[in-house]
């Protein structure tokens, strides 16, 4: 059985967007499915991690076509702005407005027509049993939809994130026309796909209102995070955040609580170390300065996936931040599932998020505190610090094997085969 996977993010792309389908492709052949990947030739990815190229299984066919992106014409845009600062990409005023109102659903929309032309010809000469598209960028679904209409090949549309309800859309200052056009395109995709796949039960509840069939396969972790000899823990009371940290996830009351504890407890102030590994928004950095935590904070910047795992293994506490927005209950970051394997307590700050709470409870790996509850945040930090000082800061995780990428791919294989049943 063969499947054509249409994805914008593919090695050497770095960051979370590439992980889901790179790992599915890694294991699909174990379950009798041959993946064919269609992606961008010489893409200008915001972040790159060349080490991920080694994870592509030998023999997998990778089809590539060049892409023209309109942002290349914006001469006033600094050439390396994206590479330096993804977390502030929605802070660019006019550029954000243009992005949200003129390129719908995203700037990759200009890749749709040439991709359909190329793939239609390919599919006439090579049989595949299913087409899979993954977004964002949601233009990938537009490619798959046209191919589906032309060929009647079964189609699975994977939504790693929402479309019209994507949390940073508000920063694009979208007009009513742009908002409605996005909703219309999203509706077409949800109604036409043979099956919609997504990452959480809450997102399923959102999509099932329009789609004929919706299934959930979460993100997960792979074997590289299961190190047999973990790195030695930092001696300091190290709270580490790993990944992209946009302004929507700025934990202002967390920093305020830390400042108050530092003022009350000199030993805590001397022991405290905050590590931020990845792209961190300016709003977060400013909040750290406002709360006099700069001396206790280290910004590591973007690192390879392998290096990120090393920092994860050394942390005393792993900080997980869900965007503080409406409709956040379905957001389960890919980093969560790697955190599960570290046997370090996960301190999650989130709006109401039943999906996240359920996973942390079922795996015995951490807890969730609301963004607005500074008292509870402060109590949680003090409890973690007490356990650190007394030598009991660890967790005994359970039920995490279900989130291994190979097990998740097993579920995907069953789902793909069911499209023809």
C-alpha cells in the first residue's frame, strides 16, 4: 500500500512542525505502508536542524518542487529576521497585516497551483492508495483537495493546529473578508476530506461539527529521548523551558511569584536558575527584567533536537506553557510528550485544558496551574523547591509507552487502511 504525504516541513527543517510526519514516515513501512513524501525544494525554513536528515529511512521516495514565497519581494524585511526570531514574527506590524489579509490561508498558497500540476501528472503514472496532507501551513490541504477532486483517491487531512481559530491569527489584524475566506476554505477541507486527523480530543470536538469523520492521534516521543544514562541533574534549582515561547504564552504571574519568593527567601534566590532553550519572545524577556530575574536567567537560543534533549534531561523542573488564549483546551504541544520521558516534574501553566490535565494525571508526570492564579503558582514553586532541597524532586512516570512514535504510527496505519474498508 502506498501513500502520498504532502508536507511543507521536512528535514532540514527544525522545530516542532517537522517532527510529527518525519516520525510517521520513519515507522510506516513497519506496518505495510510505503510513504512517498512531497515537499519543498530549497525551502527557506525559519530554523534548520540538519541532524534530522539522518532519520529519513533509506529508500523513501522524496518528491520536491521549488516554491515561490511573496515575502521574498518585501525588500524592507531583514534577510535573517525569521531565522533569528520566530517568536516575534507576529509583532512586525505591516508585514503581519499583509500576511493575514493578502495571503490566504498563508504565503505558501502560491505553491498550490504548480504542486497540483506536478502531482496530477505523477499520479497518472504512479498509483497510490491515499493522499495525506498536513498543516499548518494549511495550503497543503488545498493541494490535496484539488488532487482528491481530480483523482478520487482517498484523502486524510491532518490538522496539527486549528485553522480559523489558530491562536496567533488575531495578531494579523485580519479583515472580515479574510476571516470569512479562511472559514470558507476550512469548511471545504473539513467537508471534502475522507477523514480528518488531529492531535487532541478538544480539537476533534471542534472539527466534528463539519467533517464526516474525525480521528485523534496525538503527538509523541521517539527512542532518542530514552537515554540509558541520563545526564547529571543541574545542581541549581533549575526550571527549564524548551521550545518556541511566543508572547501568547508569557507567564507574567509566574515571574511575579518567583520575584516574591526571591525577596522572601535568600537561599531560594541563590539556588534558582531559569533556562530558556529556543526562540523566546521579547515580551517574556522584558517580563524577566521587570521582575529582577535577569541574574537568575540564561537564554540558550535555538539548538538541535539532540541538544534540546540533553537540556531536558538535566533540568530539575520542566516548565510547560500553553498559550493563554480562548479555545486553548485542545493545544497539546509536541514538547509535552518528550517531557513525559524525562522523569522530571512537569510544571504546566495553562488556561482550562482538560486534555493536558488528563495526560499529566494518567502518566503521573506533573500538574497544571491556571495562568491567573498567582497564589497557586507561588505555592507550586515553593513545594517543588522544598522537594528539591529534601532530595525528593522526581516523578515515577507510568503509561507513557502509548505515546511512543512507533505505537502511534501503528494507529495511523490502521486508520489509513480503514479508508478503503
